[in-house]
C-alpha cells in the first residue's frame, strides 16, 4: 500500500497528532483480503472525521483501485455528515482527487462531487456571505413576473453582489469559518496537498459552484484580476457580469432587449422594498429623465445611477399610460442586508 503517515493535520500548535490505533487498523483493512474487514473499515472510518482524510488521500495513490475507491467513499461520507471543520476539508480532498493521475480515481471523485451538488452549493453560499458577498435568491413571485424564468425554482441563487469589503487576497485570512482550516497571514490557507490560494481565489472558487447564476455584480470599485475574471467567465458561461461604479441602486430591470434601445428605459421588474418600488415606479413605466439628465436606455440609466451614492435623492421623470409623471426617489444600496 502507499506509505502512510498516521497523523491528524495539525493542532493549534501545528504539532502533528497520532491517529487512534483503531483508525490506523481500519485504514490498513481497506486493503485487506477479507471482504468483511474491508466493509467494516469503510463503514467505521467516517466517524474519525477530517483526521483520517490525509492518510486516505495517500492511500488513493497506491496500487489498489478498490482501496482507492473505498477511500473516496469514506471521504464522501465525511463530507455528507457535514461536521464542523470536516466538510470543507473533505470537499477539498474530493476536488483534489478529480485531478488524480489515475483516471479511475479522478472519475469516481467527480461522481462523488456531482452526487452532492446541493450540499456543495449551500456551502458555497455560506462562504460567499461570510466573505462579505450578498446573495439574492429567486422567489416564487420573482419567477412568475420575470420573462424566461419558468425553469427557475424558489430558493435558487439569482444574483451575487460583491462590494468593496468583499474578500481580498490582501486581508488576513478569517480563521473563524464554519469549516475551519489552517489560516495564515496574507489570505493563504492550506487546501489539499501543498496547495495554497489567496482569499480572493478561494472566494471565486465558491462563486464557480453556484449553478445557473444569473448575474454577478461588482460594486463600488470592487475589481477582479483579469486572468481570474477570464477563468470565472469560462466557468459560468451563462452568467452576466456587471460592474457598478457606486453602491447606489434603483431596483428595477429593463424590459428592453439588451437594455440598449433608445427613447428611455422601459421598466421591467420592480424589486419589492427598494428605491423604485418605494417611490411608486411600476413595471411598464418609461423612465425618460433621471435628475437633470436625459435617459436614452437602460444602460444610460445605469451610468447615471453609478454617479450617485446610496441615500441620494433624485427626481425621476417617467411616462405612464402616455402621461408624464414625476417621482422622487431615494436610492437604495446594493450592499444593504
């Protein structure tokens, strides 16, 4: 079998701790000639949580495909159990194994991940939120009034907002995450075997796990490096990526295709509880002026809003049922919780 180092990853003092002898015996039993011994080991090992993941990863590099497959099953069970400090490590291990030199090991790791896409996405949402992102979900009402949204389901992620306080690779890694981890200065942490990544990279990794993400908004100077953005676009080909110069928002969508037709901005969806709804703006209204500036289309309206700040008061001129109407709007913030 592969050479194993029977220690847990680290303690608070970074000192390796020996695994319980029973856990060691179970790991060896994964390669036993006795089927019952292999079965018992596969069933019992998940009880030891994250401390058995590293030895199991090493086992997958050995010559026994059955032992490797059983190791993956054990790691998968640790992941499913979702115990504190174990789920993240187990997920990282499965991801690492998708790049294994042995194609059979890689395929089985990919299958394990695919079986738990819901768990994976829920964890990603929690991590994005803890890193300072804002996650908005589809509601039944949103689906009913949004063209083309019939395939969505309530509770699915609709869009994500990254503000200026969103996770930065220059910040100190937050140790108090639900799944724990070995936090280090500079936003780096251990992921898998000798793999380190900055905080922003880690955050983007979680964003990639959101299925059917409609829009990713980058607000108020938040920037993602060009190469990282290219990678994100490839991972989320159907997602819209939009940058806003400030956190000010009106809270509408446009019914115009692409938002570029001239002659004003035809209002589509009006988000409940935000600036437009509070001011009485309705779906179907045609916004023709924002403050003292003419509105050509949705994109020009976005540009004008971007020159304001959340809380600013603006007079908006619109056309409703062929008649002009003026409303006073207090702009909301993208970053409001």
